[in-house]
């Protein structure tokens, strides 16, 4: 039973790493496609990679938090 679970988790890990490698290489594929004359496909890949970078950045870097009012900070209740 434990061997089956370990094998299943290993397969999931390999698939996740494969997809991560594809995502990292997407801008390289886009530049290659543009260089070969496939402009639409290259621009679509570039826009998808830019959207992915933007979404990862916004998830990992939250916006500035609002400062608490002075009265709320001073109140000790």
C-alpha cells in the first residue's frame, strides 16, 4: 500500500515538474516562433507568459495595507 502511494506521488511530482519546466520555457518558445515567422503564435505565447508572471507577482506581493487610525492604535480597551 505504501509503495503504491509513493509511486503515485512520484508520478504527480514528475508531471508537476514537467509542467513547471514548460511554463519557464514558454518565453523561449515564443521568441523562437517569432524568429521563425509564426508571429501570432509567438505573440500569444508571450502574452500568456506575461500574464502568468503578473499573476504570480500579484499573488506573492500583496498590496500595501492600510494604516490603522491613530485612535485604534492608541486604544487599549
